[in-house]
């Protein structure tokens, strides 16, 4: 089955700096890679996703890159703000494969 | 739409008791997912349904767990008998197109088995 590894497990950045979270996956057949944000005590919510036919996708301060050859994908948050503080989960899967989630990254943005 | 609705939000029960968690998906969604979240194991998919039919239950930990979807607007996850290691947050999610598109999560049920 799919195995998703996520690093780092915790990340602290100063407000205004950038944050990068990295994930690797094992199943070359995976073709869908979403990122979810979960605030304390809340539900996970999708913030951005990328499919295997695209190498990069950007939405305002958030971007995701995908390297299919190396089987890794990354989340980039620029100009971080305190409200970006949360746990971020990557996942890998596809139309015929259930999503496997990474273990999560606790991001803390320090004012 | 009010989103995916789960009940109860919190459940405390004694070991050995039966627990039933409930979920109402977003109207019109034809996929429904049950997830379990723990510190040790993260977010795990337990089972998912398409058009009320269970498609993959390989994530269900053992026979004490069962899930049903009697109609398009209601699903249950039952644990009988419950054990302390079942303590977790259980999320229900739904969407329109299955595994490779956004899943809309409910608020979750925090289960504590003492």
C-alpha cells in the first residue's frame, strides 16, 4: 500500500517568514496530492491540492510543488501570519486508491 | 448547506459498552468516508461508501467496528464492545467524486472510553 512520510513534525517560523513542509510517497500510481489544514479542535479543511499532471500550483500565499520522479511534494507558505498556525497534513492517493495521510506538521507562527 | 453533521460531538462511555456515532453527509454527495484520528496513528481511513454501498472497509480495525449507510443522508459507525484504545476523534467526510477530490469533513466526535 501507499506510505506517506511528512517532515518536519513541528515547525516554528517568525511572522512574515516562509514555511516549507515536505512529503514523500511510495506508490508511483498515486495521482492526487491534497493538503489539509487543521486548527486546534477543528475539522481538517482542504487548502490546496495538486494532480500528477501538474508540477506546481499556487493560490495566493500558498503553493505546492510535485516531483513525480522523486515521489515528493511540498507545501510552501509565504509571508506567514499568526492565523497560519495549525497542523498541516499532506496526503497521497487517487481515483482507485484511498488517500493515505502524512503524520502532520504542527506549524507555529511567532509574532 | 450546513455541511457534514456529526453527532454526538463528545461521547464518554465505559469499556464494554456499545457506541454509535452518526453522520449526515452534505446533500447530493455520493461518497461518504469514516476516519479516525489519534496522536499515535494520525488520520486513518476506516471505511468508505459510494451510493450507500461499502466499497472498502480494509481500514476497519477489527470486528468490533461496523458501519452502515441505510440511505443517502445517514450513516453510522458502531463499536461493540468498546475498549479504551478506541478513544479517538472520529471524523465523517463526504464528497461528490470520490477519492481524488476534496473531502468535506464534519466537526468530529471525540470518543473517550474509560
